């Protein structure tokens, strides 16, 4: 995948141990991040402000198709990971292949688990594991009108015009 910010599971374990040893708070979020948009940027900036380092876990292409259906993702997992890693607010990126990030969250046990406000706290995968380990779970406000699905629909509408 390229870039030292994009970590495999073993590298991620080492980074997490190092952050713990330094007393630095790790913020974790996850998602498809297909077609990066202003809603993603605002969300990631708010998430990063909650700790000392931000880890973004990106759904693999296979898991995006399972969650979003045929035709998704628009961008492949390597491109999505590279785009996220290029953002100044993102410290680390990893790709995961499950539809739910629960196993990865239980492995990493971040200090802060963040999801968008379109999720109720009780719906956030990994919440129980993080809270049991003494971490906190935060649902950030949803940015209205900013979604990959909305962008795709607008593109389709432009292409339908005579």
C-alpha cells in the first residue's frame, strides 16, 4: 500500500503499544470513506481533536460491497487508504476486511472510539469493549448534505441531463 502511515495488523499492534507506553491517547474511527468529501474532513478533524493520535480503519473493497452493494466502492481500498493517510489530521490508517470493526477495536482498545452522529451510542460496534477497558465512546454530529451516496446521485443526475 505504500507509506509508513498505512499499517498492517502487526505494525498496528506495535504502534498501539508504543502510544500506550508514551501515555498518548489513541482515537479510533472506521468507515468506507469512498469518495472523500467535506463531511469526512470535518468529522476526522473533530475526531482527532479528542486525543493525541488518530487511527482510521478503512473497510476493504469486499466489505464495502457487502455493506453498500454492487458498484461500490468507487475507489479501491488502497486509494482510499492513501487519501486518508495524506490528510494532516490522520496519523495512521489500516484496512480491515470484516463488515464490523468489532474484532479490530477489541484488539486495539483505543482510548476514544468515534463514530458519526448517524449512529446511536448503543449501535456503535466495539462500544462495550472500549468502555470496559476504561475508554470513552463519542458520536460526532453528522454533516448534513455531505455523503458519498449523495455525490454519486448528483453525478448520475448530471449525466442524465440532455
